[in-house]
């Protein structure tokens, strides 16, 4: 797999790590960044890959400084339809990452600004070092955090979005955690991520994917639709080989077949 701006690896447990690798430019987002992530997701979604989780992190001192302003400036000379297409490509990448059928963890090793906050929010959980700083900087550039807004608003709520979208307020890691952007702030980032991965690896991969779909459904439908969906969802779980194997393993007091521990 050829990547231009990203390092990618998968360990023997099926834990994938994608590292944004433009440290001198603070890992800005541009077409090459998006193309790399699509290739990473292609690999993860391959049935033969056996990937159980994806950890996103940054090389150097920053996690991700957001949109590449050089790429944004190029939009000035384009047509309206070209601009919408280019913006849509970012929205598509974020939506695909949001729906990736494995656990995603943002390992926030440093500052995240603008679209970088979106990359934090779109992950299932985020853990940051205490020194990390965050800001939704778009309005300070005369823009709005458009593509990332569904994921950031979902994570921190509309009241906190008004507090941070409208004035580009800088947030330290404790504040970002208090707003719900981060799950944890940790001095030992790798150890904190490993705790989450160890828990995940006890769980059935198909069940994890189904749980992500379940969360999206119940969060966007009413009570009647949810009753219909969840009844069928549990029946589906009972019918899957993984569910049957997991229940039988529990009754037999032995590990299920997917359990991978170091």
C-alpha cells in the first residue's frame, strides 16, 4: 500500500496505527492526507486484514493542525462546483471514518486545531497528553467549521459548540475533556491507549461493528423505530456464528475464539 503522508502498520493482534507524517507542517489536511486515509480504510475493511482497531496519531509535536491553507487558497481560482466537490471529498472521508466497523482511537500527541479537532471528534474515543491544545480556529480565518461540525457537535453538544465555534477559543486538555471532546488526559499516552485496546480485544469483532451501527441508528431514530430495529438487531446477534460461539464459550468457561491478549 503506497501512502504519501501517512505511516501505517498493523501489529500481531490486529491493532492498526496510522500516523500523520508531515511533522514540519504539523500534519495538515489536504487531498494527499485524505487519499492516504481512504487507502488505510480500504485495508482495514478488507476481510482478510483481520484489523480490530485503528489508532490515529501524529508525527512530531502536533496531532493535526487542520486544513492546509495552501490547498484552501487554491479554491479561490476554482468554480463553485469544483469547490463543492473538493469540500465534499473531506466530508466523505470523515463520514467513512466515522462508520469504520472497528474501534477508532485518537492518540492525541500534541495540538489539534480546526480540522484536527474534527479528526479527534470523529474517532470513537480520544486520549490526549496534558500539554495538548485545541481550538476550532475557522472563524478567525473568516470560515466556519463546516465539514467537521456534525462530529464535533455530536461529541460536545450544541451549547459547547456555541462556546467554542463562535470565538475560536483555545482549550487546554482539561477543558477539552470537560467539554466531552476527550475521554481521558494521560501523561503516559501509550499506556492509556493500551488499556482501551486490551478491553476491546476481549470483544467479538462482528459484535463491535454491530454495536457501532446500533449507536448510530438509535441516536437518529424515534422510539418506535428503535423498538423495531433493536428487536431485529438482537435476533441477528443470536443468529451470528460469533454470538453463538461467544455464549457457548462463556458457558464452557473458556476464552472465545477471537480473544487475543499479550
